[in-house]
């Protein structure tokens, strides 16, 4: 990320946290990337990537696993919720919406992906979430824990990306490194990053936006 020095990100994040009013809850720190000449309605401008942050946010990430058999048994030791095949088949639209609201990630045994997509997909999609396939012989604990540091980087209706990079109690350096990981992924998706990235902003949940100096 030669066009966004790390020290510029650190400086902006430090200001965003300092200028943020105190709240009774732990605020997230958000990265907003405003794009130029990128149309999210086209295949080229549609960005949807899972990014694994180097520093997991200090805010609980709720992981739900859809599995059966031995995978379900192992998942119960590390996941927040396990949904078996039988339970999945009994889920109605109201329950699917509740799962979509409470689960940050829904990890699904590969042979249940079709069923999960049909039952949970309509509720997950509007919230920018997707069922993630879990290979049959995967290390369940490692796979679940990896997704506790994952974020979805995506464009919606507007040419911009907004993603949580951590929480206000993390160091500005850690947050900057998380931001750089997101920007690296965006750089790989854009034809001309130095032109297509028009503006980078950081802010806390309730704080003012702070623009990052790009050079």
C-alpha cells in the first residue's frame, strides 16, 4: 500500500478515538473507503471478499455452525451455536431471520450447503452475510477460530466499502495493520487503486469521521 503510509493510518485512527465521545459500550472502529469510477452494479465493480485481519477485534464474534455427525460434536466445543441437519430442516422464515441477526458467520458442512443456502440464504443475503462451506476433514477448532478474525469487504449500492477493523480499546498500530490488510485486498480488486480509491475515512461507532492522508 505505497499510496497510504501506515503512519497516516495510525495518525487518523488515533484522532478518531481521541475525538470520539465516551459511551457505555465498547465502540467499533470502522474503515470507510470511497471509490471513484467504480460501478457496484457491474461484475467488475462488485466487490465481495472475506478478509482475515491480523489482529482479531476485541469484541465477541458469534460463530454458528451447521453440521451433523462428528463435525457437530467438535463444533459444540468451540462454536457459539450448532445447528444439526434435523434442526435446519425445521427452521422457518422467522427463525432464519433471528439466526441471521445473531450469527456473525454461518459455517456449513459442505454437503449441507444446498439446504442451508435454501433455508438461511434469503435471511443472510440482505445482511451482507453468506454461508461458508466447511470441508469434511477440516480442523473444526482452527476453522472456527480463524473466522473470529474475519470481516466481509463488499460494495453495496454505493461505490464505497465500510468495514469494522477492530474496537476502540485496540492500539492504533494494530488497527492500522488491520486497515492495511483490507486495503491490500481492495488494491487487488481495483484496476487502478491510486485513482479508484478517492478517499479513506476512519471513525468510531458514534464518533466523527476522520479522513486519512493518502500520501
